[in-house]
């Protein structure tokens, strides 16, 4: 073998060895980096798992707090509703103790307020509100409520009560013509109603105010003749004396 051939072969062998050594060095340098990346990923996964557990625990605590809050609100609302109902009842009782204006017949008002719950269902609320308004001297409001009750019971016996108190409300407004019509309607349509004697008595008083003493006297005499044992008959006698 020539010296040139030997020299070339040696160069090739040296080059190959150099490449192999270089590749090994690269492999040895890359392996630790991969291991570090893998370790970091595992750490991140572990942290994520811990955080997920913590978040789930917090969400559970929040749900429990919301539930307790809702229970507390419900309990407070229930107590508040009870307190409001009691307050309304106390206020209603207090209003019933307020003396009505002089033009409103107090004894009759007390009696009819106490029995308002016995009226037909549709009349209860407007009659109750009408009585409340009368006590406060809110006559126009009372007119509105008693008209509503009258419309509900039109043509039936309970309408006599609504008609009578409608007349009282008109009396309070100083509307003699409407008051007279309401009282006359009660007396003519329901001659045996328990409020008819008082309706006639008040009708006579309105006639006196309007200057019709003659018709007023006839009205007072009608009370004495048809309801001789009533307290209104005694008062009618007194009114006749005043007229004479």
C-alpha cells in the first residue's frame, strides 16, 4: 500500500472518530435538559391539581354560604311579613278608635265596621276602606269606595248598607242632593232594612237644611209610624218639636 493511500485512510478514520465523539457529546448534553423539562411539567401538573382541589373547596364553601344567606333572607322576610301584618292590624284597630267627624253617626259606624266581614266577599274590602275614609273625614274617597260596594251588590239587600253610607259620605261633602237620593233609595227599595229608620232620619235632616220643612216633617212622622220602637222614632219626635 502506498504512503498516499495510507494517509487518506488515516484521515478518514480520524474524521469518523471526530463525528462520533461529537454526536455522543451532543447526546450527553441534551439528556439533562429533557429531564429538567419533564420535571418542570410534572411540577406544573401537581400545582394545577392542587389548585383545582382548592378551587373546588372554595366553590363548595361559597355554595354553602349562599344557601345560608338565602335561608336567612327567607327567615327575615317571613318575620317581616308577620311584623307588617301585625302592624297593619294594630293600625286598623287604632283607626277604628278615632272618633269620626260629627256628621258621621258614630254608633252605627262602630256597629257596621265590626260586622263588615259578614258582608259578601266582594263588598268587604271597599266597605272597610269606606269606613276608614269616613273616620278620617276623607269623604270623596269614601264615596268612591261605597259606590264600588254598591255596584257589587246592586239590587240585593246588602246594597242598602252601601247606599246608606254613601249618603253619609255625600253628607260630609255637603252634597245634599246626592245624599238625599242615597237615603231615599235605601228607604224605598229596602223598607225593612235595619238602616232604613236612620236613613229616613238623616233624609229628614237633609230636607230641613234644604229648606223643605214640610216634607221633612212628613219623613219624621213616617219614622214614628213605621218604626215606633226604634231609637230613631224618639229622635224624630224631637225633630218634629223643633220644627213646630
